[in-house]
């Protein structure tokens, strides 16, 4: 029986048109505009002129290399720690949650009901020198009076991990919850122990969730500036703080744009290499 030829229909393309227009107007056009700004010279009072001044990139890379690589290191640490914390939690909810799965997921999402900056300010109060935690430990003579957590890398990393933990946990839960339990039964029938079944069945099938969670955690963590601003100090400044200062305080738009695209390029290269190493071709598995 001959296959009937499909008639071309414009409906699917028309349905994607609003989203495509939205992305074009509010993402693609501003991105190319900022890319053009990164090659400009001048100042805020007299205006900026496009001259193809590519030295903006080398200047900011030389001047802010410490903050740039610190942000990448912070993002990597946050991604690894949230992965280690989220995987057992997501696995337990997916396999042992039962009828209370939605309740446990709600508890994970509950901090999102509070604005990001308020959560960070609350974390600042908990990590304060005389907070209920450190103040109590100092009162019990378990910590010296000079001990502090704020304005250190520990404070910034703890704030980032706390704020971005759900971004890792939810994709992991989705990947683990979709897994067919009969595959584990088959592995058991083939004389695999629990460790072998996890390494050869569960972990490979959950890699799309690991990949998606890593993207959702690493990218915003690298560009974050609120945690470093509220919880950190001089030695914990991240590249997001530098970009904010270039645009808002120094009004140096070309260098701020150059820093933004430099960071974007490094993230894209890192994500590409991570996907190749992980062997994940698509997020949905």
C-alpha cells in the first residue's frame, strides 16, 4: 500500500511564531547589540562609538582574570556539591516517596516561595558573628570570639549551594522517576548486586537529569553576584559583581559587555566539553 503524502500545513510554524518573535526581540537583538557595544570606545558623557576595538576583551581578561576564574571555580564546586546532596534525596523520593512524593517535592520548592534576595539575607543572619549558630557556639566556648564565616569563600559557597540546590534536585528526580523499575529487577535476575545495578542501570539512565541539573546550576551560579555581595568580602568578588560595577557604577559599557561575552563564551565551551565527556546527546534521554 502506497504511503500517502503528507500535506504541508503552516499551523505548526504559526504556533512557534510568537515564541520566536519574543526571543528575537528580547534576546537575539539585545545580544547582538551588546556584542557591538563590546567593540566600542568612548565614555558615558560623550558617547560610545563602534571602532572595532577588540582590545576591550584582552584588557578585561588581564584585569579581572582572578574574578573570572574564581567564579568558574565557585560554579564548579556548587555544581558538584549540589549533585552529591541532591542525588540521594531525588533517588529516595523517586523510589521510596510513595504517595507523599508531591509533598516532598513541595518541600524542596518551598524556599522558592520567598524572593532570592530575602533568602540570601536570611542566610546572612544565620552566618553572622553573633547569630544563633555562631553566637551559641562561641558562648559555649566551642569557637573563638574572633571566628567568622561572613566575608569568606565558605559563606559565599554555602549561600550559592542553598539557593541553587532545587535546580539540581528537580531534574534528577524527573530522570529517576521516569526510569522503569523492571530494569532493576532484570539486573537482579542477571545476578547483579545493588552496587552493580546502580552503576550499570540507574546511573546511566539518570545522566540526562545530571546534565540538565548541572546546566541549571552551573550557569546561574557562575554569573551570580548577590551572594558574593551580601555574604562575601574583598577576596570573594565574583565576575558578576565586576560586570555590575562596570555597567552601573563605572558606566563603562564596552568593558562590561566584553566581560559578559567573555564569560558567556567560556561557559558555552565548558558546557560543550562537559556534554562530550558525559556522552549526553539530549536532555530527555
